[in-house]
C-alpha cells in the first residue's frame, strides 16, 4: 500500500511541477510611473535665502536643494519638551497602533494567499458500524454476517497548479496592498508628528497672545489711573475717562477666549500623546523655547514621489489594480486541478494496514468556463476601469503633493519679511505709546491720541506673535510636505529595491 501511494504521490508531484514550469502569469506587468517631467515647484526660481536681513542669529533661513531630511525632523526646533512629547505620542497614540495592526493584517493576508502555491494535504480516519440489507444484497463481510465494522484511513492531496498565474497575480495584488498599508502607516506617523509639532506651536502662539493681551491690559490700566488723577484735578472730562474704561473692558474681553483656546489646545496635546484630558501634559511651550531651523530642505522634484508616503501608497494601489487585471483574465482561462487520494480500509482496526487493504486514486481535471452570461468579461473590463481610476488618483495625489510643497515654499519665502516688518511695527508702536503717555501726563495732547496709540500697540503686538507662530508652522509644514524623512527612521526596515529614496545631501541644522 505504501508503494502504491508513494508512486501516486510521485506522479502527482511530477504533473504539478510540469504544470508550474509551463505556466505563465497573464495580464499586464506593472511598471512604476515615471517622475513628473518638471524641474521645480514654482514657475520662477526660488530665492535661496528667506528674508533680506537677519532679525537675529536664529531667524534667518535658507533653502538648500537636495538636503536630506532626518527621520526625527522635529528635533531641529531644539525643544526638549517637544521631543519628549512627540516620543510619547509615537509610543502611546492609538491611531498609530491601529495603523500598525492594519499593516499586520495585510501582511498576514499575503502569507495566507501564498499557501495556495503548495498542495493541500489532509488526513482522515473514519470508523463506522454497519448492517447489510440481507434480503437485497449479499453481506459485505466474508463471514456472511450482516453486521460489520469498517475502518478507513485516508490521505488526500489536492493541488491547483498556477498555470496562468491566477494565484501569482492574487499574491501580487495583496502584496501591493500590504505595501500600500505600510506607506499608510508612514503617512499616519507623519501626520501624528506634524500635528503634535503644530499643536505645540499653536500653544506657544496662544501663550504669546495672552501675554501680549495682559501687557496691553496693564498699559491701558496705567493710562486709566493717570486719567483718574487728571479727572480729579479737573484737567479732563468724565467722558474721556468713560471712553478709556470702555477701551480697557474691550481688551479685557479678548482674554477669556484666548484662555479657552489655550485650555483646549492643552487637551489636544494630551489626546495626541494618547492621554485623557484629565491626564494633562506637563510640557509647556512658548515661542522663546523654539528655534527655527536655519537650513531648509528642498528635495529634487524627481525625488518627491519617492519621499511622500501618500504618493507611494497611491502607487501601490495602482500596482494592486494592475495585478487584478491579471486575476480577471486568468479566471477566464482553463483551471487545472490535480488530486490524489490513498489509504487503507479494513473490517478490523488491527488489520487496517495489512496487505491487500490499501487503495489509491490519482485524478486530474481541466475546467474551462464556456458561458457565464458575460460575467467574466465584464469583470475583466471592470478591473481595467479600476486600473484607470487608480492611475487618475495617483496623478491627483502627485499633483497635490507638489502643490503642498509649493505652498509651503511660498509661505516661507514671505514669512521672514512678515516677521521683520512686524518687529519694526511693534518697536515703532511701543515708542509711540511711550511718548504719547508722557505727553498726555504732561497735558500736551488730548486723550484720543493715547487711545489710538494703545490700539496700535496692541494690534502690532498680537500681529508679531501671530507672524512668528506662522513662520514656525510653515516650516513644520514644509518638512511634512516633503515626506518627513521616514526613510531615515531607525525603527523602519526598508526592503531592498522597494524602500525610500537614497540619501541626498547630508543633514544640516
């Protein structure tokens, strides 16, 4: 019996090997799209230095073409509090954990489908108690007894050779989806870290606005005290005092909304770090604690499609759609199935493997769809249409990626001038306010001049804080738009030939 089964298995394996060697994968082979045929992000050439003059040694920025991006780009802001909070978010944020689990699901789906490359082997043991209908047929047992037991032990092998690449294209599609999920994980990582940096900058801006508002309230309160003294001396009218009290109340009314926004921003930081709002973060941020990166990367346009995880994910979706065309075409072609079944059958368990009890069957089947009501044809057409859809989505993703970079570059180009102008305006407004207060106290000017000076100073102070915060936020947005340096992360294993782009220029700070 062992000899017969062994011979049958060898025959089955020979046929399977022959079918596998002779097979081919139908459908188109995927080729990565070429990079966009553009040489820059804007119609005009970018200015390499941001701003025409330095405001301080930390506030001058310049663009460096081909500069590589570190995997932990946020450390370029030189804030230990920010580094600590981002590390905590990476460790505990549930959104990132969900993306990691989704990647594991996709990878296991690939391994599960690869199991179809191998024969399916199963063992079966069936004991039964039977009675023969003696009035109809002769008892099965040699003893003539209509009551008998039957023991069957069998080994079954089934194999479907991948003659036309149905399984290969299916695995290819699933592998592309797994790769897309991996880039989705990188996109989630980049979004999380960028949101954390932006939230920290926003908190710093709110604290700056609150400080500016409190300073304005202090100035307005001092002016009101002066006016109360002048009113007591009969130098001004009561209406002037009432007007100043109204102006002070208006400034004071702007403080609670800022404090509310700051509290909500703290809740956001806690949520991004994977905490509940009641578990407040201890880190606090001010603009003075952050430092602008001086050297800003400007990746080559041909490299951007390699660096952006959303573009890479869209590319893998296109790859998956291409493989699905092969799957649809293979389903229209013949399907070959090889099977073998061998075992032993006896009336007594002790004789189950005795000579003469063995049996085996080797079979092959060929199935060719002939009429399916147009189902297979239309599924093939649908697969091709899905590929066209994915191609259009990929192109759209690439265009948006270039738009993001261009928007960030243009914003940073104007931020330096905006901050410098805001600093000049704030200094001039502060000088004007100081002179106006002294003139009012000496009785040289009317109250209206002080009110105008206070309003101008308050507005320039708030504008300075906002423009500084915008510059930090736009800098962070540029790192995000360029892909965030995920290919330089030490905790990511990059496959050869399918990983991130090769290093460009070394890191600069």
